C-alpha cells in the first residue's frame, strides 16, 4: 500500500479590503517503496488556485478563481485542465 501525504497552503492579500486576492497550493506527496517513480509524470503533483474575492456589500462576496496544475499547465499527471472554481 502506498503512503500519501496531503499538504495545502494558501493566503489572502488585503483581507480587510473590499477586493481581496487569493492563492492556494495543494499537493500530494508520495512516500514508501510501493509508489513507483514515474518517468512520464511528476512524483509530487501540485495544484494551484488563484482568484479574487469582491465584497458587493459587507455581508456578501463573489469569488472567482482559476485552478491549474503547477508548474506546467500543458502536462499534468492527474489530467487537470484549467477550470473555473
């Protein structure tokens, strides 16, 4: 059985303002001898989500984001394409 470690880190720029910029990175680390080292893919895939949050009124906000594989958007072992989240 393979061992997996999920990691995630994110931040928000200007958290007290009406317009906020967000970024989040999530990754999957493989450990152990049961996980083969793939020649055609990344051993530790990472996804990136970047977006913006706009507060229309103080109680309601709209979030718009784009998710992509990192660092190369043309080849990703988990076949994630750019998508709106």
